[in-house]
C-alpha cells in the first residue's frame, strides 16, 4: 500500500511541474528589442516631431484614430501584395519628409530560435532628396524580436537617382493548429529612376530570402514621376502564455510625387 501511495504522489508532482512549465510564455524565453515597449508602436522618423506612438494592440484597429507623419497630399497610389499574413493590426502611416523618397531599406529579423520563431519583425525605409542627401529613416509598427540586419540602397549615380518603386514579400502560409507560424519572412524591392524611363532593377539584402515561406507576386509599380515615400505595417502583438507569435504579417507602401 505504501508503494501505491508513493506512486500516486510522484505522478501528481510530475503533473504539477508540467503544468507550471506549460504556463511559461515562450516569448519570454528569447530576448526582446530593448527599444520597443510592449503594446506600443515606435516610429523612428528622425525628421518630424510627430508622436506616432499609440496602443493599437488592444483589439481591432478598425475605426481607431491613426497618427500619421508626413504630407498625405503627396500620396498618389498604394502598393500592396496578395500573400500577406492574416494576423495582427495595422499601424500608423509614416512618410518621408516632403521632397524626399525611399532610396533603400533595412529589416529587423529574428534568427531561428527553435521554439517560437517570428522571422521578419519590422521594415525601415531610408529617405533621400534628389541630390542624395539623406533626410532620415521611417518605420511603422515594429515586432518585439530580432535585430536590424543593415541597410541596402539603390545603386544611384550623381545624375541618375534611383528609388524604390515596387516590392515583393516572402510569407509563410498558416501551418495549422499546434504548429509554429512565422508569417512574413523577408522583403525585396525594385529600383527605378523617378521618371520611369529605364527598366527597374531588383534590390534585395543578401542572402536575398528568409528561412521560411515563399515569394508572392510583385506589387504594381509606382506611376511615372513618383516613387515610394512611406509605409504602413501590420503586426501581431505578443501572444504570451505559450501561444504562437508571428510579429510582422503584411505591409503597404505609398507612392508620392
């Protein structure tokens, strides 16, 4: 009888330990970006003093007031793709300062962690005037994990400035219940002269693709005499309590005169 009672006690103890371990937030087991506060959106627009921080993670953002930086009258068209992820909320629209356009980009990516991967967490645009002078960097909503991989810019010359004019997004399709989803993994662009006289050329940060997912179709091109000047990202908030995180799911870019 003593052996039977001891066995029951051991099984009960093992069960309680298992429940405690399952209650650990998987996201807390990997480092977060120290510059991003939970439930906040961080804008890195260094040229405008617009406060673009807002709580968009408290449910659906439809109908919420969205802070925007930049002159919206410049926007001629919106570029999007059809393979974006389904999770998250749209953040704020961020635009380059008047007269400048996106000449390059950077990505914040979480390396594989073998637990709850998120891959692409944020996208940053590098804005420039036609004379090549940088006017700052802009980003919309950021995920909490990963590091910036380093910027890459269009191969411009003194008399021929090239800007970003279309994009493609690498996205992992939903994998189903109890499997690790990562949503967006990588982004690449095409560079073109603003007037649109020459054929666009592809621009991708090496190694040129993320770990998971596949490329969708390219977005439309910015119309002639315009180039990409801003963005808005769709990011899923940290899920917590042993639930699956995906971070950045989708993005829109804006073409400006």
